[in-house]
């Protein structure tokens, strides 16, 4: 990094369908959507029946497993993109099943929906090692359908981002300094997410992240070191956010993060995790001089997206929120509801 260095100290139940599907599970019909192999871990017979009925109606292929060992065998066969796992009736906690999946780093992202009587903070605030979403017991069919649909959309967005990264030279979607999405690409992706949230009447949040002391860093250490700091911050944001979230360097030292299906406190937890990650990074020059980096976050959170909701308005609200966080001392999160 230029002149600086960063120390970042049971069997298978198959639901047949006739749609033409490619290797990634996409249905190439009039309204393309994701048909998936969904691995279901539960020993609650009533719960299993509800899950089967919901998934069958949506054309998914269902794979049932009684425990982590059987589930792992199915995962090794490949092509499973979605897991529904019951903490109360299986051994997934004892065997650290979810953590082992994340550590295995399969070639494609696996979305995990956790069924639990009680949800722990680590279940939904550490997506790199934990679940992506959760359902409370007992399962309500309409809520399960909504959660599965949200997972489908998120996996689709993630696949689109992976493909876009592979075509970076042709599409010019990424900021060359930080490898985050650039402003144009972010607006295109976030407007698509906004429209999907509008149609499905789901929630959406936008996080704005700004370096409190970026001007001071540039003045004291020079622009090259400032660029290195931007690169470290961008990398840390991506590491602390979900793989399918759209992270962008919007302008100068302002980064944006779009969070489909996330509202209020859950968005704040993600922002706080990012700030904590930046705080825990030790950045120094080759001569040992420490470069302290402080970050503030502003969140614009919308429970319902109306016809009047525009992405530019959400960006403005999130930017105003991050400025308020700075006025209140910086290195903190400030949230507004829109």
C-alpha cells in the first residue's frame, strides 16, 4: 500500500417443474426468477410439512436432512444455494454447522434462513459467519414465503454483482481506486432494489459512511496516503457487510451501502459493525507513525416504499444523517426514518 501498511490485526424430496433452468437455477421465462435446491434441516414434522407446502408451491427442489452430517454430504454435491435450518430440533449449534459453511467458502454464496425460538445477536449481525435471516417459531406460512422470496432476490442481486465484477473493464461499474461500485453503477443497482421493494411492499435502508478526519489525513500525510486510507476503508466495509450488499464509493470519502429488506435497528447493527471494524484496524506509515481513521454513519431507513420515494431523496437523507453524526462528535451512527 504505497507508503503505508495496514495490520488488520434423510432423503431427497424433489418437486418437479417444467421450466427451462440453467446451471445457476434461473428460469428463463417471461418473468425470470430463481428456482433453487433448498436444503431443509428440521426434525419437527409439522414444521417440515409447512415448509414443504410453501416451497412446493414456488417450484423449488427440496432436500431434507436430519442432522449436520447428512446436510454436509448434500452440500458437497454442490448446487445448493439456500438452507432453512431449525436450531431447536437439530444439532446445527453443537456442530457449528453455519460457521463451517461460511469458512468453507463455496464458489457461490449460500443463503441461510435460521428458524429459532430465540434469536441471538450473532445470528443476524455477523453474516460472514452466521445466518442471513431468521424466522421465529412457530412458522407462519406467509412469513416463510416472504423470507424465501427475499432470499431469492438477494441471491439474484449477488449473482448480478459477481457477473458485473467479472466484466469490470467493459461495464466500467467500479471505482478504480477502491474497487467499490462507482456512482453510476450504484444508482442503477439501488434504483432497481428500490423498485423491487416498492412492488413487494418491503423495507429498505441506505447507509452513508464518511471519514471524519479525511481532510486532516490528506493535509498531514499527503494524497497518496489518503488514497491508501480510502482503499483500506472500502475493503473493511465490504468485509463487514453482507456479500450481496451493494457497496459504493459515491464521491470523495463518502461510501454508500444499500440494504434490501433491512430496517431500523438491524441497519444500525450493520453500521456499528463496520465502524467497529475500522476502529480495530491499526494503520501506520513505514516509519511507525500512526494514522488514525474515524468514521461516521448515517442511515435512511424506510419501512414502506411509496410511489413518491426516490433514491436521490434517500441518499440526501442518509448524507444529512451522517453529517448529524459528525456534529454529535463523530465515530457514531445516526438514523432517520423516511
